[in-house]
C-alpha cells in the first residue's frame, strides 16, 4: 500500500545521465572541440500524473507577466469605480470578498509553486552530486598519471587563467520580467514593511474621530485588500521569474558539467556509469511534519475544492439573509481566515525549503572545494569574494525572517485564527463581528506576504551566488583537464578514448 508522503518528507534518488563514449572506434575525439550535440542539459522531470501536469500549467499561467498586469489593471479599475460606488457598503463588502477569494486561490498556487520549485532544485542537486562522484574518480586517475610535479605544472597554468562569468540568466528574461525582479528589492525592503505599519498606526489614530465605526473598519479592510491582491500576484510572478532564472543557470551548469565528464572519459577511457545518489529528508519534530502535510494538501489545491463547496453553500443562504452586507462578507470571512493561517504556513515552509536547498548545495560546493584543493587549483568564491557585510536593513530583515518562519509562529497563527472565529461567533457573526475576522487577518496576512518577498529575495541571492560558484569551478576543472591532456601527450602518456566515426 502506498502512503501519502509530503514533498518535503520524500527521499530523492537520482542518477546523472552518463555521457557514453561508445566502443570499437577509430577516430579520436579532439578535446578542443565542444560536443554540444552530445552533452546533457538540465531537464525537469515530467510528472507521470496528468492532473499534476495540468495544475503546474495553471500555476505557471497564474505567475506569468500578462496575468500580473491584468490584475494590476483590475486594481486600477476598482480604484476608479470606487469614486462612484465607494460609499456603498455592499460595494466595499463585495470587493473584500473578491480579494479574499483571489488571495485564497493564490495561497494554493504559491504553495504549489514553492513545492514544485523545491523538487526541481533538489533533483538537480542530486544529479550534480552523482556526476561529481564520477569526476572525482576520473580525476584521481589523471592525478596518478601526472604525479605531483605534473599536477603543479598544470595547476600553475590554470590558476593564472581568468574565466569570464557566463551571462546565462538575467538577460534571457524580457524587460518587463527584469523590471519585476528589480522591483522585488523595493517590495521586500524592511522600509516597505515599516511604511505599512506606519499606515496602520495612522488608521488607528482616526479611530476615535470615526467612533470606531464599521465604516472605519471597512476603510482599512479595503486598503489592505487591494494591497494584498497586488502583493500575492507580484509574489507569484516573481517566483516564476526566479524559477526561470535558476533553470537557465542550471542548464548552463549541466552542459558544462556534461562536457567535463565527456572529456574526462575521453582522457581516462572510463566507462563506469554515474552512480545513484540518494538524499533522505532531514529529521524534523512531529509538529513540523504535520505542517508539511498541511502544506502538501494546500499545494495539491484540495483547498480550492473546499472553497468551491463553501461558495455553493454561501450562495444557497443568500435569499435567507436577503443578500445584505452581512451575507456579502461571509465568504470573504471564510477565505480570509483560511488565508491568514495559510500565510503563516507559507512563511514556515518557504524558510524550511530554502534551508534544505542551501544545505544540499553546500554539500556539492564542499566536494568541489576538496577536489580543487587536491588538484592545487584556486578555490576562490565569486559570490563570497564580492559579498559585503550585511547592511542594517538586511540584518533586521533576516532576523524578522527567522522569527516569522518559526514553527511556534505557525501555532500562534492557528490560535489567532481560532480566536477570531470565537470572537465573531460570540458577536453572532454580525457586521462588526465579521469585520473582526476580516480586518486583523487582512493586516497580518499582508505583512507576512511582504516578509515572504524579502525571504525570497535573500534566498535567491544566495542560490544564484552558489550557482555562479558552481559554474566557475567547473570552468577551472575543464581547464585542468585540457592542460593535463596536453602535458600527457608531450610525455607520451596520453591514453585518449576513441569515438565512433559518424
């Protein structure tokens, strides 16, 4: 019997596609040639389930640049229509409903987006580790042929070479996509979060003047509704742009990695396949595991099915409640409360996924560093060498990130959600009672989404720095292989494998 296992609790196994040389050949492969038609790039594993493939397409569309601008145009239209209908309570309540439902849907989409990208990155790292084992084995063979003096001669030539970084990512994006990626720095800045809370304090300051009325509460509910839709759509679009950026980077690294494997096999006549590598999930406490199960349910969009059922029930009770403002707020209250808790879960799962990927990437980089050291090659980090001491803003953001992503914060979010439900129930779900379950969740969820953008920016900066280091180190290993081949030919020790004549 197969049991359901969350994505973050699965063990991953992978084998890098072996660059076979063939057998019974006469023609030697010229190692100065780049066998671009032979090497393997980065390939995302295709899900065997049709429903998963369809959901992934839906998520990609929701994070596309056109969809983001359609939502932005919708917000501007809503603002203009508000001049005419802004004083109607039903108008305000209905806009709140639209916001809550849209954000509820984006909650599910972003969770699936996060889990999908985590799986893709994990698969890629496992394959890099698999091919790395073969590189180590073949380079050990070359070391024995070269001897210590030969290694130092080759290393001296390699260490004086300069390698230009390959511009394989950012410029593959369109101008609008690049604009979104650059705008993320402003959205995710700690000052944006501070400005948000300044606006909330100003709204609270008008409370006595407005007699703490329902209308006063609806004002902030409207404002946060618009901001939340914008942030959710922006985050979904940003994540897809970062995913494209990373996929293009990984493809360039995989092609360089495959070329290195091919040339090492030509030089050593090694025909052993790349080994299987398994990556077990990190150990976590029971509470964190329960959160992972819930995140997987949200990410499989089961929550959207419940939303459809709730919308049907909500529409059915409309005549009973005479379609008044209380009725209009009901669906928004449900979606808002679920979205509130989901925002805590999203924040936690994003942080965990980023830590797992960083831990696995560190394993690859550590293996590379050890290999370069054995070959007397420079192990400078491009990302590390250019890194500066984090600014005050970055330190505050990272501290805020650590606090808001803690597992206990998820429990606090759950208790807050229950508290809103109890309070609204005690007030018999009147307009004021429903606003209690709308306004605080809306404010908190918006803040968490701003923090989510900051966490995404920080994590992506780290990943892209690591990818740059991976590419640079493979350039150096490829250079070492080329110079080693030349030295062995001079001393008549080269034993280059032959390729089949086409």
